[in-house]
C-alpha cells in the first residue's frame, strides 16, 4: 500500500455539489497538507495541519474546508463546487524532526483529479 | 515570505544531451531547497534537497543541483538525459520554522530522439 493514499483518484461532478477528497497516511507523520495543481500555476497550498488540533489556511483556501479526523486522516471539502475548482489535488505529509529539516521533506499522494462541470 | 521562480515553462532536449533547469528563489536567510519530479499521471517524487553544507547536492536518477547564494539559484542538472526523464520538474523553497514549502510553477521537460 502507498504511504499516502488519496481517494477518489478521479471524480466528475456538477456545479453546486458537495465534494470530499480524502487522504490517509501510514507514515506516522504529524503534518499534512493539501495542494492544488493547475497547468502553468504549479502547486498552491490550500490548507495545512501540524497536528490533529491545528488547522491553517494556505494561499488559496477560499471555497474549501478541511477536517483532520485523526493523525492519519486529512480531508478536503468543497461545499459547493464550481468549475474553476477543476484541478489536480495533492495531499502530502511531513515529519517535524529536529531543526525543521524533516518538516520540509514532503511525501505526496498520487493525486485526485476533480472535474466540475 | 519565500518565493520561487522557474523561468522556463517548457524545455525540449535530445536524448543523450545535457540538461539544466533553472530555479531562482527569494528568501532572506539560508533556505531549504528542493527539486521534485512529476511523471505523467503520477504524484511528486523528491529528486534532491539542500539544507546546508556542500553546495553541490546529488540526487536520484543521476540528477544534481548546485546552490549558489550569490545568484539566489538552485539549478538542476543532468549530464545525459534519458527518454524516461520526460516529466514536469518543480523547484521548491522552505524555511526554518513552521512555514510550508512554496513551489515554483514547474518546467515541463520533453525528450526527443
């Protein structure tokens, strides 16, 4: 099994629908992240969490919410999907470690491709 | 806050030729620097990283990168490209403290025979 698992891998939905993307990890890492990838824009941070009780907004959090259900699980929700949320979404994890070094080494899931019609 | 610029959106090289992908960063202190690769339909895989010490770092798949503080650069190189190196490459910069990585917009590498 992959260290970081994202479900679903592909999803097509309609405008206005609620969508949840799920991420689970077996790395035992405290830190989890959601990034969005768009062609020509690279990866942009949506939300991140340093532990179960910690949630932080990233660069592009509007229209998204997250839930950290357990150390190993971090879900991203789109309450009312719109077409410009069509993108490839990545979950990632990292381990704090000493001197922040390991905190910066991300392990990525395979991605969830979302299409909003 | 840190930022990253990858000036080249798309590069095409011939198989067997050398490769250099450019990355420039902005950060007030010594950064943590990374190169990730994304093969078609795949997630991102760490190629190499720089934290401190020797400014020339070796990574997987025969890649290396050199940190040049004076130029705020961390360019990725490979002496001889293979067709399997065709992918998208992302440079990223991190910082001390609780600040997530910031990624560049990526450079897509095409390899021709």
